[in-house]
C-alpha cells in the first residue's frame, strides 16, 4: 500500500474527539480542498515516515509500497499495551480499497477499532471495505471551497451532493449494525447557506438520524480566516431545521498544537 505516514496522537476531530489513536495516512487524493492541511498527500508518496516512539515526533523513512505485515507491526508497536482506535486517513484511503480492507481486517482481528476518514465520494469502494470499518467519518464537500483535481481552476465546480448522497446510502444500508457513522462538514467564510441547506436536505432524506458535525476551518497556511462563532451558531440553527443531531466541533488538535 502507498502510505504517507504513521504516528500516534489523539483524535482531534469529529465524534471520536479525544480518543488516543494511531493514524495511518494514505498517499494520494483526487480532491483539492482550499483548506487542505495535507497537501503533501495529494500525490502518492515516495516514502512513508513512521514514528519511532508514540508521540515522540521522531520518524524513520520507509520506502513505498509498504507491506501489510510491516504496517500491522508498526501500528501495534505505536499502540503499546492496549489496542485501541486506529484512524485510516489521507489523502484518500478509499483510492486504495483493497489495502484498506486487508489492513482493517488484520487490525480488527487484533482488537483494534477502525475509524475511516474519507472525503465521502467513493461509494463503490466504501461498499468493498465497510464490513471492516467500525466508524465511518464522511466529509460533505462544498463546491465553494473544493474541486476535483481534474476540474478547471477557475469558477465553481459542479456540486458534490449527488455523489455524497450515494455514498451516504451505502454507509447507511451496507454497514454492520454496530458500525457508527457521522457526516463532517467543514465551514469556511466562503460557505453559503444554500449549499449547506442542500446538504442537509440530502442527509435528512437518506440518513436523518446520522450526526452532522459542523467543523469551522482552522486558519493555517493559505486559510487566513475562520467563520465567526456567531456565524457557526447561525449554521447550527439552519441545519437543525432539517436534522435532529447537529454538533459544533472544532479541530482540537490544532488548538493544542499537536499532530
Ligand atoms: S480530501 Fe482531504 S487530503 Fe484531499 S484535498 Fe481534501 S482535505 Fe486534502
């Protein structure tokens, strides 16, 4: 599999926030989010950096592709005594569905709990991996801030709502009974009410009981500004007109200055 990095930290986003986790970051992504904090994962990685000791911030470099057994061993070493949460992130993990399935199955067999963080557009790939996933964290991308790699750089690309709805349907109907699922929507100053309302309409008719996490963008790199707290409250109210479980959760790891 092509990986960018493996390290230990604490999950900083979404409904699993606060749980210690090993992160396995896949290389390669076909989207270009304006706020992306992982731009070096856009292309498959030449080498994978692997943290030596959990939380040390010191890394060894492994050549790609990385073998399944080596990844499993590294995750177990970073977990220490207790198998716990493993976050499969990117890049976009679902561009490598066979690797995700094999890795998740091996780690679950040793007691780990698998969180899949995905851009939420690869419905067919999700169907292939979902049996081995314990928590699906799917993004809902807004065209005001996100385009595909293949889209023209100028102008607003087509909305992602249809592909997201198809993905959500697979996540809702194809998952085991005990698999958890939430939708995460990153809000920037450019995010518009009409596109957020359209996302909520799709979620309400496909999976009305699924939590929607509104995540204000964290200013860093090219992102200069976050939406105000008042704006976020307005959006919570807007989404609650259609959805029962709406949560406002910022990126806590960035507030703490950790990975
Ligand atoms: S989907 Fe994730 S990795 Fe890909 S561009 Fe967006 S934020 Fe970056």
